[in-house]
C-alpha cells in the first residue's frame, strides 16, 4: 500500500505537476515509499523533462549514462546533463566533468573537467574536490611530459595551458608552476611573478625576451 505522501505525489504528478513528477521519479529510484523501479522512474522523469524541468533532465541524463531504466545513450546524456550544468546544478557539473574526463558523449577535455569539478567543489558537492585534485595531478604530469619533450625555442601558450618554453629558466618556471596560463577578463593570459612574488601578466619572457606565441592546443 502506498503511503499518503506517495499517493499525494502520484495524484499531483498525474495532474501534470513537473516537480511532483520529478519527486516521484526520485522515489522510484531510491525505493522511498514505493518499490524500486528505474523504468517507472524514467517514465516520470521524462514527463517532467517534457515540461523543461531541469533537475529531471539531470537525472534522466544520468540514467542514460548508466543504462538504468533506459537505454545507454551518451549523446542524450550529454545534452541533458550539460543543460542542467549551465544552470549551475553542482550534481550535473560533477557528472559532466566525468564525461569530459573519459570522453563519454563528448571529446575528452581534462581542462574542462577540472574547471567543472572546481565549480562543483565550491558548492560543496561530495567528491568534487578530490576528483578535481586527481585530474589536476594528471594535467600536471602531462604538462611536465610535453614541456620536457619540446625544444627550447618558442614561448607558446594555448587557451588553457603553457605549451612550450623558450629558454631553460622559463622551462623551470613553468615546471614549478610559477608561470602559468590563467583565464582573465581579457582572456587567457600568461601569468608570472614580480620580484615581490605578486602575479603579473607577461607579454614576453622575462629571462630571454622572447615574445609569446598563441597557438591551438593541438598544434604540436
């Protein structure tokens, strides 16, 4: 027998209330007052999605990732989860970040993944801070590998990171993360330190005078 709360939710959901449809879907996912039934949950989430209820888009998108109650469909999952993420839903941001990390439904992008995780961590989403640190470590190792493998010739930066060093001192500064690419109001800029350790925007190498070249991430 359904509880009074579930009966009320069911009535409101059947009458077309999107929030009630969403809550009923959650109840079926969590076996809260009803028997666990992901297919039934997906049905009610879809009804709420049809009314553009963003939390339902997030949940149905996640279900399309896992295949619980619906067929696995990475493209649909990305579409639904990214829309909720744009509305600053930390749960959606977290799952979208993992999609970017693994290249599920979207081209892999560790920088986008760590950015989304950082936003989710700021909103105290469980696990986001730890995953952001984990992916940042992967980026750090990849940065070190690529910088050491490229000739000391040009001072190259992309929209997300340093790409090549022009001299040994600049290479050491990049490896120690004293010189980094940061997103600013004027777009991505190469940021270094002045004599007092304060951040400054660099227009050229302070060691050898080489000018900055802006390149695409996939140039090398």
